[in-house]
C-alpha cells in the first residue's frame, strides 16, 4: 500500500474520513436492518431495480444489495451487479439514509455470457438514474417547508 493510500484511509473514530473504499460501516449487513428498510414502500423503481430507503441517524448513507439467483443465474453476473452498485453508491452524494437496491427482473440467462461491456454500461446507466432520482427526491423533501398546523 502506498503512503498516500494509507493516509487517505486513516481511521477517525470508527469511520474513515476521505476513504474511497466500501467499509463495513457503510454496508447494511444484518437481517433486521434489511427487514426494517424492506418494510417501507419502494422509493424508486427502474426497469430492473427497486430502491428502498429509510432515514438513519448516522452521518453517512449505508447500502445493501440483494441480487437473487433466479434473476441473475450466474455468479459472475450477480457479482458484477453488486460491484457496479457499490461503485456508483460510493461516488454519489447520498444523504444519511439506508438504501437497499434489489434486482427485480432478470438481466440475462445461463445461455449468454455472464458479463459484457454492454451489460455493465446498461447497469451503470440504470443505477445512476436510480441514485440520482433518490438524491433529487431527498433534496426536494429537505427544501420543502413543513406544512403549518391549523
């Protein structure tokens, strides 16, 4: 590891400031955490994905990714979807929310190649729209004044 990489990953408390990795504290890992987000209605949908969100009390957003084998039968495809999702999430400026991205339709079958450049580009574009729509929705809800009580 280079010195500048070590310096950028210096822990501050239990978090890493300026880090570009996908550390454990930025992930939703426990079943009950996934369940609490899934209980809410989906906040955004695209052709292949559904995004569920829930506000959290943390200073950062967290991500969980659910890719069912029935929608992506090959492990390489499932791993590509997770990798692309994590990359786009890391690079987005999400408010402090818990996000769960779920694959809701098949992206390919066992017959074709597991991953292609075209598939990766389509996934990136669709997931980018999903995260951008969520960020815009959060910005609108913060900017909107609370309704006054009669």
